[in-house]
């Protein structure tokens, strides 16, 4: 049975560098790799140009689908296109809509890890700094404290 690796991603250089590190240092032939992107209410609202409290994807299906297409595009560019040729697996991509709160995004990651019976969650750290992290929260911190499977957090220098 293959190991299941869950790799939450976003459209940042830190996430891309963490992906490169994971492929080089953790991935083994035969592993089943899952990429997870959580579209938060805030990012979806920004796509629509409306406040987050007006989040109504059922009213503007085109805008919601546009946010999903944008996520698919960066996943292909930043992650799938960077797979070395010797890797024979095709990662499975999950795009999930969730609330804006850091804890909720972290919760989605933890739930998906359990659902997949992941061997571990591998994710990057954004190096926001202690003040920003205090006010904005940290998804990786939430996941490391609440996930029931091992978590590897790749810190960038």
C-alpha cells in the first residue's frame, strides 16, 4: 500500500520552495501525493470585489468557478510542472472552499489528512514574523497542534 502524503499549497514562493524540498527529501517512488488548496472566503470575496460578509458563491457561479480556475492554474504552474521526470505519479489535486479564519483553513487540512489516512502532512511556513503571526494566526501552527497525523513544516531560511 502506498504512503499518502498531503501537501497543502498556496500561490506563494514559500509553498513552491517547500514542494521542491519535499520532492527532493521526503517523496519515495510509489507515494500517493495529494495537493490541497483551500479557497478562503476572503480570497473569493477579493475575486468578486465584495466584502467577505457578502460571500454568496451560489449567486455568482462564474466568479466562484473563476477562483477555482485560478487555483488550478497556479497549482499546475508552481507544483505539477516542477515534478522531476523520474517521478511517475500524478498528484491528486483537491480544491476546497472554506471560511477565512486561519483555524478553519487549518481544520480543513486536518480533516482531509484524516479522510485520506495520510502518512503525514507536509507544508511550508510563511515566516510572517511574531507580530503578524500573533494577529493573523498561522495555518501551519494550527495544523501542527491539531492534526492527528505527523506534520512536517518546512521552514525557509
